[in-house]
């Protein structure tokens, strides 16, 4: 079993209430080969919600306490992002998921690039908060562009 970011299978859970439907990934869920997760919703955040970015580092730095997740108007939502990631990890473990396909560039799900914290559309290298936790736990990670061949699905 694998898990997929819920916005990629068409759930309207993105910060602006939209989704990033990928029909191939949605069919994996429909066939029972994958489950969907949205760490930000699991962390208790509402949809729609304010855009948030990681300031002062990336997801790994958030777990080390040296970076924070801040909304565009300055609200600190770090704890919601962390608790959502931990909740998502519990679900992955309960469901026996060994891999996750995550939405690129998200402050939660981004794998290799995330927005740089300036809300100007600029990217920086690094992982999101959930991607970083999943990586630490030895879960195989991919995004919507590079997942083929990484999993037995
Ligand atoms: Fe939820 Fe991750 Fe999609 Fe953001 S990128 S809406 S946290 S599943």
C-alpha cells in the first residue's frame, strides 16, 4: 500500500480550496492500491486557509526547532503542520504504507523544493514538514512527476 497527497487525487483541500487532480493517481486510490492523506487538514487547519510558507529553513529545520511555518499575514501555524504530519504518519503506519506520492512544492508535502518564505513565488531547496518526517521514518518518497517505477503499484 502507498499513500498519495489528497489534493493530487482531486480532493479540494489546498489552501485556496482547489485541487491538483492527477487522474492516473486518482485511479490508484479507486483501485484500492493507495489511500489519500492531507497533513494540513489532519492538523486541524480549515479549507480554505491562508497560504503558509516555511521561514528560516525547511521541514527538517522545523523539526529541529530552528524554522517556523508562518502564514502570509504572520500567524505561526508550525504546531498545526507538525501535528498534521504526525497524524499522517500514524495513518501510514496503521495502513502499512511503505511509500508516499507527495504534491511538489508544498510546505507540508514538498520533496525537493519549497517556497522560500517570502511569499514571492521564489523556490528554495528543501522538504516540507511532512515530507521531512516521513523521510526520517524511512518511507519511500516520490512526487507527482517522478513516482513511476518507485513503487509496486
Ligand atoms: Fe494537503 Fe499536502 Fe495537498 Fe497541501 S500539498 S493540500 S498538505 S495533501
